[in-house]
C-alpha cells in the first residue's frame, strides 16, 4: 500500500510569510516513492532550508528573515519534530538561506549579509551557548542588480570535515574555510573565482571526493571543479549550460543533486521549470547534458534523491507541491509519478 512509510520520513521546509505551513512531515513509501503528509510544525518563521545532523535524531532549520536565526528539533518521535531549547537562536546576520552540521558546529550561509556563521552544537542537539562566529565575505560582481556585494548562498563541508566551502552569488566565487575541531570554528583559507556574472548558488561533492560541481544561478551553468583535499584548493575546469538547446527567457537554476555512484547529476531550473539531467565525467570534471524534463510545477527551489536513490523529489515553490519522479535506471531521466500539496515549499530532506 502506497504511503505506509516503511519507517522513512520526509521533512519539507517552507516560507511561512508566503503561506507555507512551516515544517511538514510526510511518511515515505520507499518502494513507490509516494509521500503521505502526516503533520506540520509552524513554530518558526520561514524555515526555508533544513538539514539533519549526520547519524543523529536532530533536525535543524534556518529562519530566513532580516534577523536571521536557526532552530533545532528533536526527532525522538520521527513524525513529530519537537523544538529544542528556548526556540530560534540568532546567527548574527541577515537572511540565512542554507545550513549544515559538521565538526560539532552548525554553519549557515547568510545571503543578505554576505556572510557565514558558526554556532556550537550541544550534546543534547540544541545550538548556541556562545556568541556566533561570523565571517563576512567581500567583493562584488558585474550584475549591478544582484551582485553589488557578497551574497553567501550555501555551506558544504568536504567529505573528511577538514574544510567548509561556501558559494557566494555576489562575488562569483567559492570561499574555503579550514575547520578546526579543537576550537576556532571558521578559519579563512582561500577563495576560488568562477566565471564573472555567473552567480554560484549551490555545490555538491562527487562521491570520489576529487571533483566539486557548482550550479550558478545567474549564468545557468553547471561547473566541474578539481578539488584538492590536502591543500584545500578548488580549480574550475569546465562549464555547461543547464538549459535545453533553444531555451529562452529568464532562468535561475537552484539546486543540484548527484547519484550515489557519481554517474549522474540533476539540476533544477526555475523559469524553464525543468529538471536537467547530466552524465558526469569525474576524471575530467566534465558534465554532458542528457536532456531536460518538466519539474511538474512552477519554480523548483529544491531537488533531492529519496532513500535508495530510485526516486527524485522536486520542491516546487510557486505552484506549491512536492513532486516525485521514478528514475530510469540506465539514463537517470525522471518520469513524474505523483505529488502532494505543500504551499510555498522550499526544501525536502529525508530521515
């Protein structure tokens, strides 16, 4: 029976300011990929991006607003997130859009402030207990409307938790920080420059660990970069368009996700409202566009693989639903299989 859950859960983030329900919980049928909504948690404003701490029963969200914050939740009852502590904790910055947990810290990328924040994670899963460590980026780009200053958009730790990488849409670069497990949370290390005006938004490590793929919002590109985990350096190799040949009009790619074997990548295109499928060449850092399919709605803000890697999920923010797709086991091309309503949805994670 579809939707019974099989012990798996999905959590949707959303923009409450636009009618979102906060964090939605849904049971996952891992065979069919189907989702069945079970409840909502609306205690935090604009929990637009979520992450699960590796190997633990804690969920974290940003609170994307002028006075940016993060919130921690216990998943002792997986279908019912329980807010920990006294509620959201300030990140000392504005507009947090993304977060991750690594090396005993919770990190956020703060778009409006153009900065990265680190907060300690306590043993009970809550965050805080010390002033947030905030590092502001500097610089700008050629797009006067979008790149007048820095706009950090994502934070991702390398597989060994030695480094933290942050894409910055405003400065056309990826900033690299060293993670010091003994105390100092954010040590500036370097900056890798990408194509001017591209506006890097998100990145993902190839499973082999020596290539990083970066999706750029303003340039509609996917860029393969060589990564040296010893020296903490990133070198762009080649870029390809995320759009179908002949596509026109405004387009702003958002999320990307890679298959567990590293053979395939998927990128969400907002504007074209498509999912682009790429065949990857990790030896050269390249990517070849296989094709694009409809995202099943409007404005796909997030894209993620489900448990087992056989289904793909798109969070369509404007049309307000999470759509799931069956994946062709050979080509990786998605085929729409179903959807659930989720107003102003912005993120999907599985736990």
